[in-house]
C-alpha cells in the first residue's frame, strides 16, 4: 500500500485568512507512506487499518512539527488513488498564524518536511535500538549528543532532542498505530519517505513489538464481548467488529478452528466473541484477539451485568 502526501511549500507568497487568522501557503513537497508485503501487493488494505495508520502519521507529524513551528496548522485531504499498489494522494495545507521569525527559521516547507521526517526516523531508530525496554544514558563529548545504551550493552548515538521525545513518549501512541498493520509474511514493513530530500524511516514486522504501548496506556485482558462481525479477510484472519454502541474495533482471529469461525462469521445477527481485548486509558476496547465466536439470539444479547454501551460483561 502506497500513500503519497503533499505539503505546501513557502515560496510564491500566497496569503489569506483562515478564520480570523492570516496565513501563507505555497508550493508542494512530497511524502510517501508505504506498506510492503504479499497482503497489500494487490493494492488493497482494510479500511480501518488505513485510517489508523493515517491518524498515526498525521498525529506524529503534527507533534514533531510543533516543536519547531508552534504556530503552524496542517489540514490533510485525500485527493485520489493511484495504481500499482494501494496509493492515496493526500493534500495538506500549512497555515501559519503570522509571518515572522517562524517562517525564516523553517525556510521552505521542503526543509521543514526534511527536519520532521529526519526526527521521526531518529526516534524510530532509537525505539528499535532499545527494543521497548529500559535503557541507560551516557553523555558523549559533544554537548548535543547522548549515547543510549540498551540492555545488551549496545550504544546508539543521538541528539538530546530525540532522547527527550523517547523518554516523554511524545509519539508512542502514533507510532503504535503506524506499526499495527504489520504482520510477518503478510505486511512486512512500513516506510515513510520525504521524497524531495530522500529521508526515510522504516519499521519491519519483526520490530512491531518494540512499538507497543506499556503500562496503564494499554491494557490487555480476557474478555467476552457482544457485537457483530462486520468484515473478514480470510488471508489474514483480520476484520472489523461492531460493538453494541455502533463503534467498530479491529480484530484478529487467533483460535484453532478457522472453519467454525468462518461459519460463525456468516451469521447475520449478534455474536459473543471470546478472547482478549486491548483497552485504552478510558477502558474502551481498541483491538480484539478473538479465539471463538458464538451466535446468540438478539433478545438474549444483553444479560445481567452487561455494559449496554460496549457489550462487555462485567
């Protein structure tokens, strides 16, 4: 799956008003967002995974860009689809709240894109180096450089800014969203490239565990949940599950009896899914690992002690 993103470049002096705020925007810079692997070579990808990945990239880009240009706003729009793999063209307008030192510091948007993608690449490399585990720090001779020492004793030289982002977990949630579609032998890698300056960041499927959230931000618990199986990709055993409050959650079937699950999927009514769920900080399910699904009668969908919004049993 290939997504090409376009960002406005300062240059031709176009100006206007965004709400009551003056803005300037101009030429185009290019970013490619690509997934590689057998499951996406035909140019298709599950919609929920595409949305999650785009939200992850957009959130990470905005947070990192705000470190250099806090007055900048980004508006992304999908403008079309390409062929050869799954390709989306995304138009983005950069809007500055004023025209002063920020623009001089940023130079052109091509330079700004290079800076942001380079920073994103370095944070990704640091997370791959630490493998999602605790690490030690050593200050090198250069005042702006630090050494991150992982649990194997290997050193990774980086900037203090990257270390700060890593320690604060500034883009951890966003990177998890980008890595989520990765599945060894199916979706092998995710790649983000600033085309105009050839700066790229890559995450491979074996590296996916390094980008999972830890602690209270992500909780995985056994669950029985009532809802409807909306979609199913039989090559990947993944799809979408609709909760009783009409919210949708991506799922992965991890049980042993695939044929029985495929039969249960054909059931048009509600099912009780048994497995494990990942919850966000608000205890809302964000991902399901389903071991089995059991069709149920609609009038029996809600029983004593059932959460009427999510369908989870307390």
